[in-house]
């Protein structure tokens, strides 16, 4: 499992609207390819297109960017 090495406050991560992977990577301060590699390494299934706020939370939790709720 990948761990967050750059701590960002949780309220700043999950957007109340859908975002794509590029926007999500920008929010996290990492490259798109790094985000894709981490998602693959965590064995998450994130399809093409927009990522809903609930799916964003799942991704952030799986990658160690948020505490599991």
C-alpha cells in the first residue's frame, strides 16, 4: 500500500463535486502518472471520466491521504 508522504489537511482534499484523475493529482500535488501507479498498486478500480466525491474519499483513504471514517 502506498503511503502519503506529503500531509495535506483532509478538508482540502475531497471536493464536493466530481473531478477527473488529472484534477485529483493536482489537488494531491503529484503527477497524473504517479496517481495512476498508486491507484493500480492499491488495486482500486477507478474508471475513466469523473470521480464522484464518495469515490474520491475511497481513493484518498486507500492511498493513506485520509483517515478511514
